[in-house]
């Protein structure tokens, strides 16, 4: 699990492959890429994968009617937009040397480029420009981007400290599949191609957009572990099968948990103790939030100023703005209120005020109204400027949901929510 807990101005270069193609569309479908010991060994067209089988020793991919086997213990898989064409096996290709580095304000290129275009992984334009550049000013939030410049394209990962870098090695590499050149196309998604990865494990079948997944792998007991691009991880016990579709498949589960909402909105986070108006806040506790079918549960790490599991009824959360996109759930605590209202389920999210100031906003329910407060990101500098703590989830075959995480000072925590009754 990736962590960004130590504030540093040193930026490691990420060994990412230079792509001379574009994001996924009809001519550039998603590919599932296999890495053995962190070296790319195969790339499979998601339009042609018909099966992924896992044993304690191997992972076998059925691609275009043929089976390809990888060692389970040392193989991880990721998703990448690749160029289409004719597949050939085990040919050598030269990867051009070209690097891109982001320092929080400028993109820096290792060689001059005559045009720059930055896109999200779904194809939305972030910024572009024409000219002769070795540096290009742009404001990039944490996330994954595709950067085009001078006819080349790289993936750029920006961490929570708003730094990032890529490095493409100049030597020849072995590839299991290489695709013949095609003309570049616009960076945009279109219907009719597979964009969702569907997994059945432990009595649950659910879909995930391939663009959200950093990688996945299998454990010795055949759990499938997802690592997301936001740094969170999710493990599903009892893997059975996987497939690819153009639209998400309906959720099928006998689990008492709302897995999708837990991953999207739940997890561990630093909480606040809110005191009297205008007197500021105190970073005070770590809480853990999960979503079940009928309730939201919250608990706290030992020795916190808050103790005891909290349970909130989903039917009581009636404000349509509460489940805000890209927000996370936490417990907002304030001694300003009566004891029965001091611990409130809240959501937090980053936003920019009309005056251009970046803030962490909180909103919570109090007497059926949606209340709000704001905090400065610098309060969370020890944790990379955010309350959110990257979390690993394990959906147990016994109906439990376990979460583990490492806090900003390096202490590891594990907590298991038993199956709700």
C-alpha cells in the first residue's frame, strides 16, 4: 500500500513505460498488463480476455483463445490504455528516453517539446499549449494524468504533496505483446469497449472502472487484492472468476456490507475536536468508518479521546447533498453541543473558496439540517495535507470487514468490524 506520510521535497522517479498511443477508445482499448517481479512481461487486450484463473501456484489468463500462465507469488496486474494492432510475441522494442517531472507548479521535460497537452485518465482535457517548452506551468491536483509532448505520451502520478515524476528507460525491453503503429486519435472514451472489471469472490460480484485501479494481485489463499490509484486497497476472500464489460454489472452480494460505499466514502481518517466558534480546532483522534446495508458504523483507535462504536441509520441521512462525490466519511466532534449531539457523522472534502483558498470542508447533519465547517490543509501537514488515511480492507468469508492502516507517525492499526446483526 502506498503511503505519503513523510513530508519531503525529494521526489522518486517512477519507472513508467512511455506510451506513444492514447487513452482508451475504440482504437485504443484497455489492456491488462502483467508484471513479474515488477518487470512488465505481458499485455492482454481487455476485449479478448475470456478468463482469469488462480491457483496457489499460478495465475492463468485466457486471451484470444490461448492460455498464458504467470507465477502467482511474484505477479501483479495493472490496467493501461495501449495501442491496437497485430500482436507479436517476445519481440524487442526500444523505449525512448524521455522524462517528465512536476514540482508543484511546472511540468519539466528532459528535452524541448513543441506542444503540451495534459489529460485525465478518462480523457478530459486539463490544460494544453503550443510553443517550444522545457517547462510548462499548470496546476495539477493529486491523481494520475496522461501528458503528451512532442509526439510522446507518459503517465504522470502526482502524490498528495503535489509532486510527481516519470522515467522511461532507453534500453530495449522484452514484451510479450507488441502492437503495430496506428494513427493517434483523440483522448476520449466511447461506448462499445470494455471499461469495467467484474470480480466474483466470497459470494459477492461487483464492478470497478479499470481507470480507478492501480494494480491487483492474488494471495496464497486466493484472495484478490485491489490497490486503487488513491492509495487505498481492498481484499476479497474466496476468488472465483473475473470478466470485462462495457457497463457495470449489477451488484450481487450476500455480504451485509455496502462494499462500494465503504470503498468510496469510508476508511480511516483524522478527526477534529471542534470547540467554541472562532477558537479553532484541535487534531484529536483517528476514526474508522464503514457502510453496511442499513447502517453506517464508526469506531476509534484505542486511547483516543473518543471511545465506543457509533451506529447511524442510513434512512436518517436524507439530505441529497450528503453523499458528495470524492468525499469521505468521518466523525465530527464538538463540545459546543448537548452530549447526545456531540458525535456526528460527517463528510469531508477538498475545495477552493471563491477567494481562491484551498480548504478542507466538513458537513454533517444536526437536527435534520446540513451544517458545515472548514479547516486549513496545513493542520494535516504531518499526514500530507489531508485528514484521509490510506486504508486496506479485507472482506471476510465470515461476513466481517477488516481494515488496516498506518498513521502519520508510522504506527500500524488493524480493526475488524464483525458482521452486523
